[in-house]
């Protein structure tokens, strides 16, 4: 067996499907004020944080679960979930990686995330979130020297309350939609990043999310602030064990770019997609929103979505500052019985704002994919423009692809261009590649990677290689 | 090298090839000429492994039963088809495609795969020989190429892969005289005592540049006459209609 075959063999049954047997501390099952107080209390949060949560919960109780999306799912019983689970060993928080539970370290090693100092070689600073808590952040000292703050959200609430208070909930308020509000009430941990004025962050920052405990929702919260003239590139990766039940993941991510600042946010989402009959898998209902607050600021989302039973998310940009730029590059792949309803929202408020949307959707098997996107150019956003390109690729004849663009232009100086294509990998293309010596899987990998190229190019090198492989592997068994 | 014995092929109950037999020895160049619909492309499709035909009869390639080999395995063993209509693959860089293809075949043969530098050296050398615009190697495979460029790209791939048996399916159709010259140079360079060619064409013109050892006339799925290069000239003079 050659290396590729071995790799594929290894990955065939979802490489990350193992679970770690670790003793947990859990909040009592269910959703109520007491559980929220429990979470806030165990995290030793200040009162303003608890108030934030309770305010969100009040709002949540009045909200109805949305139902307009294409992929439908069985009713979730929000009282039958655990909202907090943490490895017991984290209770007395370890001061260094050496004090971490060896089982946790082992888990991250299996996932290919080296937390120990070897991580230095990769030049990526990692924050690892296991179920509800952040277990380790690497490279802290080096970042601190430049004034960069990269830590877990819990730590930020303790150590940098002014920054958190000033920015948390300013892009996704506690009065937002159902899932975002739920997150505001019960979020457990996540990453916090602050880049000071004029600093270009010297390394990729990365968070690795892992759901381990069963019957547990993961509600992480990430907040990234790029101060004037700064730059940061941030990556996130996600996996979960194979479980027969569906697990809810409802994260909130807020980005804020001040004058002349740039944030590049990349996601490779590989949550457990369920088995080939559609049993189990993660419900990935995530709210991601970036605010280009200052003039000449830029926020760029790149996502490679291959996992989850249902993916439902629209990473968005609010272009408030004049001359600000928003970008969205997306590859979404669904196979077997996976479903996705994903896209972006570009809200143009400032003058001379520009946005660009490149979306590549690939559906195979019995899966169903919807691109849904909003471009909204406000009456004051003079001389603004958007370019959208939205391509779908179908494999086989049992899958679906849908494109639902919403376009609003409220002034005469701005323009919006939308292009969309739908194509199929043809028998002839496959035959041509095979005649040149490629087996069908290699041929599909090559064609699909070609189809996704514009987006793959946006990823940082370390992730691009991983993503290319993932693209091929996600479509395993979809040929012939 | 290639033995075709009593090959018959049907598509949806329509008989296309009927008891077709042909024997190609190492080093030989065979030309098959015939009018539209005579079964020429079906023959090249079947030899390359394209699905969708009901087949009977036997095809041996170096004593391997061709019908037991997948398309890519036939390529690994040294069968190359220059397509009549080369496919476009958007987003896939021509160089990357060539390298992936070459290395897939090298790997199957147990040879060392070429790294990027070795590959680029080889492809540039071949491109220069064939007067293939090097800038095109960095473009998406066949996307926006003219008809002639696509055909030249097929010949470039052929010369990169140096197959044992090259099948050219109407490679000369739609070529101007300069491109025709490039295509025939490609074939003549690869021509050796070990390498064989099956050239499928409508016209005698190509055979001015590539001297075939044998010419076969294909009509209604059967070879009605075989001979030397002079047969092509005779055919050109009389036309297919009056030939029978």
C-alpha cells in the first residue's frame, strides 16, 4: 500500500472519531438561571459578566428558534443538554503545560496539535479548547513581549476586564438571534486576542476546538481586536468524537478592526459529520461577525467546511469605516447525508467600501448544499462595490445545490456584480484524467482542488496542505 | 504489441464495430482511415477504456487482456490516447496536471517520481522541441486554448510520457499546416523500434509527414482493405464513396 492509500485508510472512518476517557465536572443538566450562575461562579467571573449572561438569557427566553433555513433537524430539547463540562484536572488550573493531565496532552498529540514546546518549530501559537474550557495556550511569553494578548476568554475576563467590557457583545449583542443569544448566556470559553496599535503579529495564532464529552453543547466565544494599524492572522480547527447522538455547537466569534488594521480569520471545520446513513454528527450553528470599525480596515474570512451533520453559518462583515474592505472565501463540501446552509453577509455602511465573496460549494452523495448570501449597500455607503462569485459542483445525481443571493443597493454610485455557475464533474473529464494514469479518487481530488483553488490560495501554507488533503478525503467513495 | 481479435461493439443495440481485427507489432505505425461514423472514435475509446459499450471479442496488449485493466492501468502499461476533443479542467494548472500524470505513471512502473525541478527541466525541454508556448504551461489545463493548442498539448503530453502505444484520434483535424508539422515532429521523434502508433484520420495529408507502415480503410465498422502508404493516396483520389 502506498502512502496515500495508507493515509486514506487511516482517515476513512473519521480520524478524529476517538473519545478520551477523562473525568469531568459538569453543570447540572438543563438551562436555567442557576446553571448560568453555576458557570459564572465556577469561572470566578465578576458581576458584570454574570449580568451580561443573565441579560442575554432574559432575551433568549422571548426568542423563537428560527426555522427559515433549508436543512431541517429534529427539535432540540434545550433542557436535556449539559452546558458545562470540563476535565476535572483543570479545576486547579495548571500553571504550565508540564502540569497538564497527560491524557489531555495525549489527545492533542493524536489530533496532530503539539502543545509542547515542539510547537515552536511550527511557529504557530495554539490555544486548545477541550469541551468547555481552554486547556493550554502556547507561546504566551513571546507574544507578551510585543504586547499581544492571546489567551482564553476566561483568563481575559479576569486579567483584561477593561478590554473585554469595552468590546464583548459590540458586534454580536446580547439581543441578537436565538443561537447567538444562547451563546451569550452560557458561553464557557474560547480565545481572546488583542493586537496593540501598530503591531504586526509575528506568527499565526490558532485555536483548536475539541468536543469530547457526550450530551454536551459547545458554546465557545472568541473575541479578536486589532488596534490601529495592526495585523493578525488567526486559524481555527475543530474535531469531535463519533457519537450516535447529534451534538450542538453554537459559537460566537466577534472581530473588531480599528483604523488601518487587518484581521485574517481562517477556519478548517472538520466536526464529525455523522455516519454514511446520516446518524449522529455535529450541528454547527455558529455566529461569526466582523466589524470594520475604523477607516481603511480589512477583515477577511476564509473557511473550509467539510465536517458537521448540518452547517449553518454566515461569517459576515460590517463595513462601517470609510474605505474598509470585507472578504469571504469559502469552500463547503457535503457528502453522504450532510447538509449545509452557509454564505456571508456584507453590510456596507461607510463610503468607498468594498467586498468580495468567492464561494465554492461541492455536493456529493445524498447531501444538500445552499449558498445564502446578503449584500447590503446602505444609502450612505457612496461609491462602494461588491463582487460575488458563487460556484457549485455536483457529483452524482442524488445531491442538491442551491444559490440564494439577497442583494440590496440603496445608492446610485455603488455597484454589485454577481456571478454564479453550477457544474458537474463530467465522465469525460474523469476519463481524460484516468487515461493520463490517475485513479478515479486522484482524478476527483485534482479536479475538485482545481475548482477550489481561488479559496485554497487564501489559506496560510500550514493549513493549505491540510485542507487540500481534506478536500480529497471528504469526497472519498463519492465516485462511481 | 497490440492484438485485436474479432472485436465487436454496440451502443444501445446499434452495432458500431463488427468483427474488427488488427495486429500491431513493436515499432509499427498503422493508419486507420474512414469516413464519419465508420467506428474510428469508438475504436480509440474502447482501447483507452471508456465505458458505455457492449463489447465482445478480445484485445491483448503485450499479452495482457485489455478488458481486465482499468483505464489508468492501461495508461500505466504504456497506452496513450491523444483525444480528438481534449478536455478542459478549470483551475488545474497545466504543469501540475502534467506532473501528476507523469508521476502517477512513473510510480506505477516502480520508477522514482520526479521532483519539481527535474520535472520543470524536462517539460521545458519538450515544450521547446515542440514549439509549445511555455507560458501556456502555467495556464489552466486547455482552458482558453485554441483548437490547435489543445492538440499540441496532447502531443506534448505524449512526448512527456513516452508511451509504447500512442493512439492519435483525428489529431490532425482542424490543424493549420504549422501545427500539423509540430504534431508529426512529435510522433517522428518518439518513433522507434519499440514504440508503436495507431493514427486515426480522415485525410491523407497527415501521412505526408508521418510515413505509416500500414494503412487500413474502415467502413461500417469493418476493415475493408489494408495496404501500404499508397492506399492512402488512392483513397484520397477516389473518395470513400467510390472506394468500395
